[in-house]
């Protein structure tokens, strides 16, 4: 049996890998940050992770 502990952030433009233990959950999906989980509301710029250009 395989247990998945990490997955890609559910934000479509994000390339971050998140731990399911620490991910921010929204609508049943794991996100790497509050900005991604909130759908990048106006004024938010990406997730601020180095090298990730989401948002």
C-alpha cells in the first residue's frame, strides 16, 4: 500500500509541491499558500515561493 504525503499545489499556475500535513485546504484541495487557496484575489501576487510565478 502506498501512502501519498506530498502533492502538487492545486493552483493551476503553481509549481509548488506541498505536504498534505501542512497544506492549506480549500474546497477539498491542497494549496501551498493562502493566496493560492483564495484564488489569488486582486492585489495578491503569487505565493511568494522562490521561482514560482503563479497568480
